[in-house]
């Protein structure tokens, strides 16, 4: 099916540098009967492990990639952004409003279709105003809290700031999410951000992010922050599924079950021994989440399916 991509860039100048502002610089709506995309998180360290995961993803021929934060270690600075992100994922990034020396020139740029949609992590937030991040990427909305539709899924990215200090449900982020969800007619809806609402890892659960996603119509919540893979199903609610994708290249993997969750309430699958990524395939009636590790790229070690 022919791709439909609308891009209207609105620029302004701050301290002599041009970058996209929050007046909805881009609208992304790509119709497709079926899609395949990758999910990565906590990856931007320019490590051999990041390279292994990126090489595996390239064999998948995905339509696009989303990230669950910590795109640029350690301080989210301009001097590391190209080697942490563009070096590995430049073929997917179309960033025409980035500074000239930071623009990517791979396939996405040649097609003028962005195929890389990050969400910010705490490390991306360590620079004032997150300027290197905002100036590097060309994204919808305010480039931190934004949504886009690709095929049967509408995606919602949220900036959970440095410490997930967001109050539900009166703060701007949950208000924005509820408002956008109310307008959505997509068969499936996925929200993704950095701090996991439920986690057995070293950081533990970000209780401030325990919003009523299921009641709002969200099918899956994808997060990072913990350097492992974890799938958490709340048995008291039909949806959403919670999946942490934080084992994509940071060389310090975290341990599972450091902060245990109630086994009577939660069903948990966790892997803290490998580096990997998720490949997700979707139609209007089904989403298949598959987690692959770089050392065993031919067979997923975890699969979860949502049907409608």
C-alpha cells in the first residue's frame, strides 16, 4: 500500500540553533494492512552489544522502530548523540531540521520518511531543556509527548522526565493522553515511555506511572529504564500488557526479582541474561510481540499475542 506521510516543519531559532517547535511540526499517518516494527530501549552507549542488536534488527526489514528511552548515554549531550544513535540507526532516521552536521543520510532520508520514533529517558533529560535530543530528531507534536498512526496501531510517546514525577490524572501528560485516546479510532493503541509502572528490577515500580491505561483503551504499555526484558500481566485487569524493553545495549544488565511483585496478582516473564530487542507484527485483528536475543536471532525466547 502506498505510504502517506505528511510533514510540515515549523522552525524557530534559539541561541542561534534551529530546531522544531511544539506547534505540531509533523503529522504521521501511514496506512497499511499489516506492519512490523522493532522496540528498543536503554541502548545508546555505542557498545558492541548495541551493534549486535542493531545488526539483528536490520535483518528483520521492519517498517519503523520505537524506543523506550535512554537513547544517548550518559548525559544526553550533543557530542555523543551521533555515535550513540545515528551510527547504528541512521538508516531509519529522517531529521531534516537537525543541525547540518547531525542530519542522517540513510534510506529514511532518501525516502523522506522518518522510521524512528524515540521516547525520552532520564539520561536524555540530563541536558538543560533536552536540547540535543529535540534538535536531533524530527518528530510529531512537541517531540516529547506525541502520537502517530502506522497501520492498525496508534502510538503515544510520553516523556516521563528525570524521575517520573508525574501526577495522575491532573498533570499535562495524562490529560494529553486521555484527550488523544478519546479521538482515536485505531484498532490497537500502544503507549510507550521510560519508567515502568510495574517492575521487579533494581529501580522497582514507578508508582506515579500506574495510570488506568486499560480503562482508557490502551492495549500495551512499553517501557525501559530496567536493563532487562520483562513482561508483566496484571491478572486483575484484562489489559494492558506491560513490557519492559531495556536490554538493547547498555552493558550493565539488571537483575530480575530485585523488587518482587505480588505473585498472586501478577504473571511475570523476565530475562536478565541477554541483550535483545522486540519484533512486533500487527494487523487490524492481532498483535504478536516477540522478544529475540542477539545470540539467538532465529527464534524468539518470549511471545505474547493480543487478539481482537
